[in-house]
């Protein structure tokens, strides 16, 4: 029970205060006695029940079990969870693939780097690094023979092929369909997450906006208080005459 209380208190530190909004952040419907406020455990913003009906595990935030999240965070965190639990282990082990270029096709050990940010292409025998690219330089992953170099390779089964497209295009032929599917799904997950605004950043932005409004309200209150003091002095000493 104590650990549950401590976990809840830790969560609430990053929550947007209940009084920060009178409407659901997503659908903008006003909160009422029957339409209650719910905090997304990922971003900490306030939503109605309909817009925060999904749950997902958030182990990277130190939370145990499935947590209530908003629709946006559900999409992001579901992909992140897949990448962290399935994608990273699979891609870190690496797979031998054919890398097709304009003039040649080479067999390479393709794997995720130790810092989890770079895809490395190694010589199969010597394990020397032949090429690499950061995941953040990639925009999308496409399954099948969709690129010129893959299309012209008639021996490459479409079910084994995929391409990573970004600042440069890399065209791969896995040894089997299962390996291709593992890579495509994992890469799709991490590329999706990389394109989104992090839920914690959204929460911080919402908190900053709320605090700025509170600061403005306090300034207005102080201004009104000072104005009353000035008015009282002018009235006391008849300075308006």
C-alpha cells in the first residue's frame, strides 16, 4: 500500500492541476458532475473518460501495470512499448541480409548499435563496420520491392524485402519473411515515436501555460490592489480636485 501511495504521489507531481482547465483537452467538452476529469498518466493533461479510455504499460516512466492514457499518448506509448520490449532485443542481435545498391549487392550483418540510435552494417566475417546511419535520419520503412534497386533484382522475393527511406535510401533483403516482418514492425514503431512530440513535453508545455496564466492573474491582482491604494490616497488627500 505504501509503495502504491508513493507511486501515485510521484505521478501527480507531473499532472496538470484539476483547476487548470474546465474542458477536456482533446474534445473540448466541458466537465460536469457526470463528465469527470481524468489525468493521462503519460502526459499528465486532463481529459474526459471517453478521450482517456485506453490503457498501456509505461515502464520507462517507472510505473507498474497498465496505466490510463489519452488517445494521443496511447498511440505513441504503444509503439514505444513495442520498440523497447520487442524491437530493441531483436535488432540488437542483428540479422544477416543482402543490402542492394545501384551497382552491387552485399551480404551484411545488420544490427542496432549499443547506444540504440544507429543501424550498423557489418562485414559478415570480420564484423568490421562497413556503413551506418542514425535512425533519426530515416523517415519511413516500406515493405516489399518498392525501390528501383530491389525491383531490378529478380531473385529477391518481395516478401523478404524492405527499404528504409530518409536522407538516404537503404534497400534490404532479409533471409526470410519472418525476419523482414520483425524489422519492419520494429522500425515502423521507432520511426513513429521519433516523429511525435514526447508526451512528457506536451505535459510540460501545458503546465508552463497554466503557470504563465497564474502569474498573469497574480500580476493583475497586484495591479488592482496597488490601484486601490492609489485611489484611496488620492481620495484621502483630495488629490483629484
